[in-house]
C-alpha cells in the first residue's frame, strides 16, 4: 500500500484563502521513497500573523511557481496512493479546491488522518499537536509550520503508526476491525486491509495467554500474588528508627551522584515518626522544596511495616496521587532495606467496568457518530497494555468523557462474584491490592465517600496522612453535601427509556419477548414495562419544566460578572423565597409522587425478573437497571431535600452556566459547618493524623486551619493530642525573590474600571518586555483576564512575545503550562486553578504578577453562610475567615515563583491594599522571607532590570 503524506501552509483557514507552500512525502512498504516540496505564489499578500507563524514572507513567494504549475507536478504523485495528513479535513479541502481551480479532477482516493490513528494506537498521548508528538517519538521537527518539515514529520509519525498497528496482537487488530465494520469509512476499509494482512502473516499467535472473552488483556487474575515479605525481612528495619534512617540516607547517596541533605526534610521525617509512635495528631507546614512526599512516606512505611498497621495517605488531587505512584514509590522501592507494598485506590468511577465495556462493543451502542467508535478503539488498544484500568492513563477526545461514564465501574450495577470478569476486574483488583498493602494512597474525596459508606471501601486504618491539607475541610463540605445536576436526572431517565427501541427497559422487553421460555410470564412483564413508558415521559417533561423555571429564576436574579468563572449563582433562603416558589413546589411534588410510583413498580418488576434471570439470560441487564433505579432514588431525594430546605444546618444554592441554560443547572445543599463531623469520624477515632501542606499557617499561626477542622491547639503541644510545626524553608528567599509593590498604582473602582485596566495593560506589557516574557499573571476574575489578554496581545505583538490566556487559548491547565514552557518568550494569564499545583521551574518563569488579593467573592453562598455563623458568635467574619483564607491562597500563588534552589525572580503585587490596609501586613508577614520593596510605578522597571541583571 502506498501513502501520500500531505501538508499545506495557507494564508488562512477560510475557503477564500490561498496555498503558499506544499509538502508531499510518498511512503511505500514502510519506507519514504519520494518527496516533493514547493513554495506557491498566492496572488495576494501574506497576512503578518501567518508570517509570524510560518516564517514565510511575501519576498520568499514573489518568484515562486503558480498554483497551476504546482498542481501539475503533484497530481501524478497522488495517483494510486492513500492520502494521509495530520488533521486531514483541512489539507484535503485545500487540495480539492486547488485541483478543481486548475482544471484537474478532484482526488477520489482514500483519506486517513494521523490524528485518528494516534488516538487509537497511542491512547495515553496527552497532546496531538504535531511538534509534541514528534518530541515524544524522538523525531526532529526542525521548522514547525513549514509544509516540507511538517509533511516529513507526519510521514515519520505515520510509519510509527503502521509499525505499531502491525505489532499489535492479532485479536486486538480483529477487535479494531470489528468496531469499524460496516461503517463505510476509509478508516474502516483500512482496518479491514490491515486485519487481512495480519491474519496472513500470523502462524502461531504468541499472545493467546493474554486473551479473555475475545479481548487482549495485560493482567492475570487478581488475588494470586505471593507475600512480598518473609519472616526475617523485618530485621532490615534496624534496631531503631534513627539507625534505619541513616541506612536509607546512605542508599540515597549511593544512588544519586549529587545528594543534598535538606534540614527541613530531616526534621519532617522525625516529627512524623514521633507523631505516629506517640499517637498524636500533627499539623506540619512544609514549603516548596522540602521534599514533603518522602518526608511522610519514609516514616509511614517504617511504622506500617514495623507494627503491621495500615497507613493511609490522602491527597487532594489525582495528579499528586499519580506523582506518588509514578515517582516517589518506585524510588523508595529501590532504596528500602525491606520489601513493601503500596497501593493506589481511587473512587470507583475511575476504573473501567469490563462487563459494561464488553456489552457496549457487542451491542454497538455508540451514541456519537464517529467519536464513540474511536474512543472504543482507543480503549481496546489500552486494555492490551494497562495494569490498572484507570481513566487517568487514557486521553480522550471531545465526547470521550461521556463514553467513559457509560462504561465506568459503579456499585449499583456490579455483579460481584457472579460477573464473568470478576477475577480480572480493575476495581476489585485495586481493592484487593489495598487490603494487602502497607501504605494506601487515596484522595480526600474517597475518604469521605468511605465515611458515607460506613467505612466499607477502605480497609480498616487508624493512621492517616493528609497531604494538601488546606483543602480538607472544603472537600468535606462538598462531599457531605447533596448535589443534583440537571443532566444527571435527565441521563438516568434516558438510560431507562429513550424511545421504543433504545434504553434499558425497551432492551429488557425485547429480550423477554425473544425468549422461548415462560411466554406467559414474559408477556405479563412486558405489559408492566409498556405501562411504565408514559410515566417516564411524564417525569421527564415535569423535570424539563421545573429545571427551566428554576433556571429562569436564577438567571433573572444573578449577575455572572460577579463570579470567578462567569456563571449564574443564587443562594436560596427559606425566609426570602420568591413569590412563585409554591408553584415550583407543586411541580416537585408531582415529580416526587410519579417517581415513587415508577420506582416501586420497577423494584417489584426487577425482583420478580431476578428470580428467573438465568432462564432469560438477562443478569447483566437486570443489574444495570438496578443501578439506574438506585440513581433515580438519589436524584429524587436530592431534589426533594433542596426544594423543602428543611435542615437549618445547610446552605442551599443554584448554579448554572450562561450558555447551556437549564441543562447546566445544579442544585446544591451543603452543611455550613463540617468540623463536628470531622471530629466524630476522623480526629476522635484515628490514633494519629498527620496534616501537611505548604500553606497551613497565617501570620506564623495555625489557629485558622485548626478552627476550620474543629481542632484545639493545646497549651503544651509536646504532650497534648495536637502538635503544630512550621518547618524552615530550604530556599534562600532573600536572595532568590524580590517582591515589588507599586505604591502609586491606581486602585480599582468597580468591575471593569477603565483607568485600572489601561494602567495594568501598560505596566504588565512594559514588565514583560524587560523580562522577555517568562511571566505568569494571576487573576481572581475571568472577565478581567480577558480584558487584559486582548490589550497585552496587541501591545506585545511587535516585540515577538506570545500571550496565552486560560479559557481563551485553552481551558486545559497542563496544556497551557506546556505551551508556556515550550515558548521562549511568553506571558501566561491564569485564574483559579493556576494559583496552586502548577510547577514551572527554571528560566521559563522569572516574573509572577498578582493582580488582586485572592479574596473569595463575599456573596458566594457558602462564604456568606459561614460568615453569618461567625457573626452569630460575635466574632469578626472578615478577620476570622475571609483574610486567613485569602492569605493561604496568596501564599499558594507566591509559591509558583521559586521551585528550585537555583530559581530567581520577581513578584509584583498590583493590589496596594497590602501596604495601605490594617490587614495587608498579614499577607506580607506570611511570606517565607523574600526581599519586599515598595516604590513608584516609574521606579519599578529599572529595579526589575537591576535585580534580573544580578541573576
């Protein structure tokens, strides 16, 4: 099979635009056999943005051949080839237009897209950008956005795809072919051809031991692992913790040529070990560069192995969970004198349910045209390599998350031991691993899910390490609250019944009718099912009406420009409900009563069918239906709880996006104070809890964090139940960071203040020119970010400095961070998620600008309710809650600048409240000792130049 790999550079992406360069590479038998490249005279000027992107100027194309000449050279080369391109739709549209325009017939051969093949064959690739893929494959991409270079790289990538496809196990290739069978697409045709070829060259299939139910897997049955430690292994722990730790340091020195001891990490290791030994709770603040993960993992593993007790480590983000799994645990396994086992356990929906996936492929249940088969194909390839079955390992396209939701593991539809996949199941494997592990790495969300499930998910444990502990109380509120998303209710009803042919109930009816068994009984059940359809339609219509009315109420009384992510938010208070609330309550009553009837009938039907499910062969379907019924019970109760607002300990509010209208509506009920529950389920029942984060103290005091968690700091911390420790920073902030405050900078007068915005654009742009980009700007408002983004982009274009904006160029944080690091002269504007968890070490980031102090919007329902509670205790909510919370976020933002001992840079604080208000000192005093100077805006640039010159 011959392939023609094509790439065009053009004056734009519109039908009226022209080709300015062509690159064509011919592949035969996995080899490049021919190349053609030419600049093209476009007959018009090249826009400056295209010249900036491609480096192609008007002068370069002035004497280039015309489109006529180029097409006459290219046309014969395309003959009998399959056309391949990266994002093929773009290049093919320009090819067809070019051919037609110059009198040639349009290309009528097959067309394949490297993007589709990369997604299917390399499911864990996180970016399909050509340069990124080239980098991952170790292919040189000398001149991105020039057609000859792009075509060459695309050809190399296509060869890798072919090699990978041919190298897959035969059964996997057959599965891929089956997914696209009858799709009449060029991709389907191509996979047919590859499958025939693969079958012709495979005499003995060496992968048969990995096959199960016509899938290729990379896992054996769980529960067959041997013990990893023998009786004498524990002698390796040494006579004391000190002796053990010295041995470990020695092992680290031998492993790394350059090994620096960190005083703060040493201190942390001993503090954590002491707390575990003495059954004490510990609150320990460890700044960036301490090496926090090893600071708690080393003593936790030692303690767990020595006393045969489980230690649970909980993180706020899945990212940190993955980092511990991928980086820290493997390092410790290399140097630990005793074998140990660490397991990662996530929420159930993170794992694939193999039974649901098999059913989906067998029934070809694809909702989204081309997208779903590609996602299914991705997952078939991924199954042949994954050991964990965890969604974090796979990167989906647009509708991938929707597909995953339909095949994710969940409690309600699990057949447990009755499932043919039980011994291969990824979720039960993870549970089994956790049961036999010394340390279990989980996340805050799962801790609270386990608490709500009466501790049936995690193995029993008495020792807990909470990393990123400044989020613990906030996650507790979210998880102990009750949420209903409009689309969740709608999805559950649609799962049951979409139309007469699709949905779980029509499917059950079809299967019962088709069976030759017990015709009379089946007819009775089918009759019951028919009676349910109108009821489901009625509930759906009532829910549509109610959610639409709630959305109208929300959008009429809320101002999205006041919220951080520009969405509608409205708090509902029982004492100030709108006049028409009783009408809405009547709608909810109807839904509640109809749902009761529906669910009672379904419960009875399912328990009857269950007794005969083996005869009819509907076990899987009955289980899935049970799951949907349970979901509907939860949705019904969540809606009822919200509408009645009977519990005074809760705050109630609605949220929705400004675009998707009622489909994005969320009804939220959250307890205002969770400290009592945290005491009851954690701090009073666990022997030792270690809480750590880079930001737990405000003003060198842990009082705020302790209050949030309902903890009391004792007079004598050494012998009390709770001890607090603030570790010294491993960095020399005085030498590494300069904080600059322009004291004459205008103060902001209301959202969108034109004077403030204009001054900010000018000042930030001037700083960016001095620092040559390399600048991260943190905002507290999306709206302001977009205003500044537009102004800076125009200002900095002439200086060759790229401006990237969160929510403008991409909403994906890791993608933006990568683009920022790859671009030598770049400014990145970010809001909420950029204040923490972003790691940009080295030269890529030299300047951090903080536009406003990160106070939470005072009108956010939960903030408002917490402040009301503090007022009731005759305390000042601003000083007790708003300031400390903002200080912790401010410290997180500041922490983005210095990530290594060699980093040096500047932080500019444009909010003059830090020096003008009585509470401003709390922000500056909480920083880890950088040089702080305030000056006029005029003096700022020379000072920055001077400081950077010293770097």
